[in-house]
């Protein structure tokens, strides 16, 4: 009884969402971001198109589902962020480590996320100035990123926006704005992709994105799809523990998870449809264009806009929406870091926000300058930004997810998770969930982890 009361009290101090819709929107706002619009298309382009999409979908529906349910249920059960949630079930080093690795991931992602956010603002500013044709020039992006002052400056602009939003406590404001911006984003994405797929030569791109070709399969397809699934759904980084800790016991976890997965994946596929067919249409059959990596969106999308009527207007609108999606995600990433510091260091919100800002500034500047002033530094052959991306998505997130699996299998018990979920609804996919957690997840995560490390050290070629 007492315990129950303290949980309720604690919940009101932590704040909570304004109900089911508020919760789904907040999770969707965190999930839909640069991961869907910038990261998914370039990975799909690079790692096999339809094959990548197929592997990605399978992972989202099995693993992704099991992990979202696990993290949210653990957060709701313990009313804690990851470090605290892990500690609730024991002091063993493996649990302490598990909590921390989940919390560290967002702290490493948010700095480079802000660098990409800066690129988005830069492009928005250029569209506002009407430089639609200049942006469409194939070398514009590399010239921009070669300019240290510019990249660093726009990174700082984006970061300041995120920090300002956090300080202003706009969490609830974000909830409200999301209700308008998200649907507008969907409509615009549909319009742009319809335009993109009807360009001459674009159909080959549609085929590339949707038709799996076994020849394009490699272990790297699975590693990349897995990392993307973590990144895009905001899993294996403590976010959903924190969000789960904010929700009431009457929210149907199964249904809201399904809604978030459908929404997040649809936006990613739409972004793929905006970008990949355009690569085919504008590259005159040059397959190497598919390999562009992180710069793909910034090179292809401007070409699409430059060829459209009212391209400048579309450009402005598009980058405003991407900026918004990036901001909501960056806010939730930074919040996760701040709340971990608050819980663990016992400091106030202000001090923790300053600490997090310093981390963003240092790691973000390194990522931004990695394209210019520091371009002589490469880590395992990757630029600094790529390295942080690889380190988090392909190494730390599988470990973090594995830690959650171990916590559930060894300490919490599958039964307790099922009971938590069943407080609010039937648990229809329980058998699939249990099978996934018990057998597939641990084995698969270890294989992924080992193979991505072996790949970096050049022991295997993927
Ligand atoms: N899921 C977000 C995206 O797709 C990124 C993100 C990860 C946001 C983790 C919050 C937490 O861009």
C-alpha cells in the first residue's frame, strides 16, 4: 500500500503525459526524426534497396516490437530512467553496466545529431534566400561541409534551439505542435514522393527500393538494418524507459507500440520514395550515386526541388518540417541525458543541462570539424561523425539491448513483464514476445555485435 502510494507520488513529481494521444504523439515525435528522413534512405540506397527494406521490416515487427514493449513496461513498472530501473532489480555489476550503457547512448548520439540538424537549418536558410538552383549543384554540399566556420556555426544554431526549447520547458508545447506538424509532414512527404517517382527513369528506383534482390544481401545489410531499427524507433538508449515511467497504468502498451511502429516505418518508406527514385532519375544510371552515404538527402532532394515548379516554396516547407522533426527528436535525446544526470548525480535541472550542453559542444564540434579542419583524423577509416554513428548504432546499442534482455531473463522474469502489460490490455503477441526475448534476441544480438566489430578491424569482409 505504502509502496503504491510512493509510486503515485513519484509519478506526479516526474510529470506525465496528457493521456493516450499525448503519449503516442510524444513517442512518435521522438521516433520520427532525421533517422527516418535522412538516415533510412541513405542506408537503404547503400545496403541493397528492397533487401534492406525486407530485413528492416522483419526486424521491426519482431525484435523492435519486443524491445519497445520491454523497455516501456520496465519503465512503467519501476517509474525510473534506465540506470534506476536496472538498479531496482539488483546491484550486480552487469546490471549497473546495463543501465549505464543504455543511458550513455543518447549522450553520444545527440552531439552528431545536432550537426546534421545544423545542415538542415543551413539548407532552410538557403531556400529562404531563394538559392534553389545553387543548392541543386552536385558539389554544393561538399563545399559547404568543407567550410569549418559554417558547419560549426550552423551546428551551434541548432544546438541553441534545442537547449532553449528544453529550458523553456516546451515538452507540452511540443505535444501540441506535433498534432499539427506531423500530419503536414505526412501530406508533404506524399506529394514530394509522388513527384519524385513520376520523373523519367525514376521507376527503376521504385523497383530498387521495393523488390528484394538476393544478390544485394550481405551480413552488412542485417547489421545496418538492425542499427537503423534501434535508431529510428528510439530503442536501446533508455528513452522508452523514461517515457514508460511517465505513463499511467491504463495505457494499452500493445496498441500504442503498434501505432508508433506503423507511423515511424511509413515515414521512413515515404522518405525512401522521395529520395531513392530521384537518385535514379538524376544520376543518369550512375550506380555509385547510391553510395553517397550521409550526404544523400542533401544532394538529391535539392535536385528534385530545382526541377519542380514552385521548388523554392517546396524547399522551404520541406526543410521546416524536417527541422521540426529533428528538433523534437533532439529534445527527447537531450532530455534523456539530462534526466539521467539528475537522477544519478542528484544535481538540479539547470546544472545538468549545462553539463549536457558541454558534452554536445565538445563531441559535436569534433564531428562538425571532422569534415574540414580535422579531416586528417579518421577512426577505423571513418570520419568522426561516421565513427560516432557506428559506435552507437552498431556496437553500443546491441550491447544495450542485450543488457535489457539479460535483465528480463535473469532478474525481472518474462512473467512479470507479461503481468505489467496485461494490467492495461490483453497481451496478444505474448508467445512471439517470449520466443523473441528468450532465443532470437540474445543469439542474434551477439552475432551482430561480433560481426560489426570484426568488420571494423578487417577480420571479415562484409
Ligand atoms: N528516432 C529518432 C530519429 O529517427 C532519433 C532518436 C533516437 C530520437 C533516440 C530520440 C531518441 O531520428
